[in-house]
C-alpha cells in the first residue's frame, strides 16, 4: 500500500474523491483500519470513553494519548495518522499548543494533529502549521466543550448558528488547516460550507455533502454491548461484539467440557521419550 500524504489528500480533494477517515486506539484497531484502506487514521480523544471507560474526553491525559498514538503508528503503513490534542493541552497559548503538537509527532509518532475550535484557535493553528505540523481542524459540535455547549447538541441549526460554523471553518482554513472536521451540523449547512472552502471537510453527523467522512471505529463495527446509546449519524456496519461474545462463550463451554484443547492443539513427544519420562 502506498503511503497517504498531505499531497495524496489534496489530489483526492481536487478530483472530488471522498476521503475516508476512521478512529483507532491501539495496534489491532489501527492494523485492521489500515488493511481496509482508510485514507486517514485518527487517534481521537473519544478513546477516553471507548477504550479507557472514562465518562467523557476531559479526563484523558497527554501521556495516555501518546501511548495510544504510538501503538497506532506502529500498525499503520498506508494511512495518514492524526492524533487528537486532549482538552487542556493546547488552549492556554499557541506556544503550549505547539509544544504538545511536537510531543505528538516526536513521542506519539503521528503525522498530524487535530484540535477543536474555530476563530479563537486561529493563532494557535497558525503557530503549529508554521512549525511544519499538519493540523486537522474541528468545528461545529466540539465535544471537549460540551459543558459550555449544554451537552452534545447539533450546531448551526439557525441562520446565525450556521454562519458561526461557516466563519469558524473559514478561520481554521485561513490559519492553515489541511482539512476540517464538521461535527453535528445540518447536511445542507455542511454542504454549503464545503462549497465555500478550498480545503476538504470531513463530516461526522454532517451529511453527504462533505469532502469525506469520519466515524468512531468501535461504533461502526458494533464493538459494544447491546443497549448502548448511539448517536443518530452512526451506521453500524458490523457486529463485532456478538462475534467476540460468541467466540469467548464457545471457548468457555469447550474448556468446561474438555473439548478444547483437542489433539491438533497439542505438541507431540516421541514415544520412547515419553516412556522414559513417565516411568
Ligand atoms: O475523538 C474522536 O474520535 C473525534 C472524531 C469523531 C472526529 O474527534
Ligand atoms: Na475528538
């Protein structure tokens, strides 16, 4: 597989070819995403919930993100890798953000970083991109600010709200982002924003008019117990939980019944050796 670079992404966008993005949080989840031909693998801070069992993304630390980024990077041969800067690691000043971004490249071994926010983050984005680190923007619903937004709410549902999302997207483009995630925005609004921008938009809950799509891997592969809440925009393409559950239950039953391990799962020993040993 040929390595996806910023240049590859730019030429896909120029040709109108959709950009495929998925999250991964460790070696196996990155391995399978890379094998499936994803263009970008994002180590999203959503791993706080889906991999670490935290209540929300505010709890995850830079060190924890870096550990997961490194494991993803080791498995990724083809996709462009992006690490998500966690809450508190970039908002204080552009210099703080650049310092964190550099750690993501040097220690996390990812190629680019993502950070949440619009206009107010422009100087920060500029600082990081000027240092040669590609930045993926993230506007619309920004989960790290859920407390200020009053929960996980659709953004840009009013004309003024839609205008704010457009202005944020334009600002992060101007600041140097190579692409921008549009999260939880009405499809028509996301389509218009996509037309107005010269960089690709990566939609999540933003309809089919974006330049690409991103989903959280454990959500789209169905790797979670039944009854868990799923946002409206998620399509469950698989049932990994059921597959794993079935496999582990069968293993349990076969151990209890001594059906496993069978002869073919064991190592042989020469008869004379065995006889000498067993005596
Ligand atoms: O953390 C994450 O997984 C994300 C994507 C869903 C965009 O930010
Ligand atoms: Na995120």
